[in-house]
């Protein structure tokens, strides 16, 4: 079956474009602060700090926009995880990606208006958007206002612990993004999913 289904309304496309740009800038400025030699920085330290703060604050506003859109429009239904049978659905999709796709089998969960994401997509999007990104945002604000951060947690410095969680989960978000972009190339053609995020129309085979 070939055809186009309108799945990405304009607000999702705008949210997503800002989200992707901001997260890329956060990764660049974050990595620069973390690893560069102070005498020869990738981005001058004070500039990297300002860049990271401004992008983090803007990302928070953009995330609030995503939450409002998700809870107050029909798009929210795509994020409702059904736990019953989840493991077998995930295994089925994973088996398709590792074997079936190379044998030109049909996708086990074709895209429809009622089911925009396959189980692996849905699961990873829920984890990214409702677990990882909120943790990075909350710990980021805690680091911006350290005077309100717990000073001690089980004898360890609260600030160090917050920083540790921020960096580790930030790393997971970066990891998610690379895998996500790779999987987006597995569409009707190499570029069709990327085109969907511009036109709003999903293209099937
Ligand atoms: C260069 C970076 C990125 C590119 C090129 C990209 C590309 C895409 C594409 C092509 C889609 C549509 C196909 C699909 O639904 O899977 C999509 C959807 C999505 N992306 Fe990304 N993405 C990027 C970064 C991110 C980041 C950083 C996040 C989250 C932290 C993210 C979260 C999502 C979510 C949640 C959806 C589904 C939106 C919806 O329809 O409700 N993306 N992305």
C-alpha cells in the first residue's frame, strides 16, 4: 500500500525543530564545558556557559509547549503505553528491524492514523519525553540555582550528585538522538521520514 497520512500537525513540527536545534546546541556547549582544555577551549568557557543556560531555559519553555500540546490535543493518544503485551510487541518490532526488514517482510505494525508509532518508537519516545528530558531539565534548573539544591544526600554533596545525574542523563538523551536519527532513515525512502517532519505527511511504501 502506498500513500500519505497527515500525522505531524504544524505545532509538532515547530516544537520538534526547536527541540532538535536546542538539544544539539546544548550537547555542543555541554561537551565543550565538560572536556575542553581551559587554555584552548572549543568554545570559550563563559560563552559556552551562557549558551548552555539560554538554550536550557528556552528548551524548558519548548518542553512546556510539548506537554500542553500532548495533553490537550489528540496527539496524546499516541503516547499512551499499554503495558499488557508490551514485551512481546517490542520483541516483534526488534525482530523485524534485525531480520524481517532484510528479507523485505512487511512491517509488523504499519503506520495508520490511529497508530503513528511502532512499539519501539512509542516506548523510546515515552522514555525520552517523560523520563529523560524532564530529569535533565529539573537537574539543569537545580544547577542554575544551587542555593535551592539539597546540600547533602546520604553524606555526599547534593550539588555533585545533581551534576552527575544531569551529565549522565544528558548523555542518554544524546544517545537517544543518534539512534533516533538513524532509525528515521528507515522509512519508505532514506529521506521520507525527514520530509514528513517538514510537510506533516507520513509516506508509506
Ligand atoms: C537532528 C536531530 C533530529 C532529527 C533529524 C529528528 C528527526 C525526526 C523525524 C524524521 C521524526 C518523524 C518520524 C517519527 O515519528 O519517528 C521525528 C519524530 C520525533 N522526534 Fe525527532 N529528530 C531529532 C531530534 C530529536 C530529539 C533530540 C528528540 C527528543 C529529545 C526527538 C523526539 C522526537 C519525538 C518525540 C518524535 C515524535 C513526535 C510526534 O509525532 O509526536 N527528536 N524526529
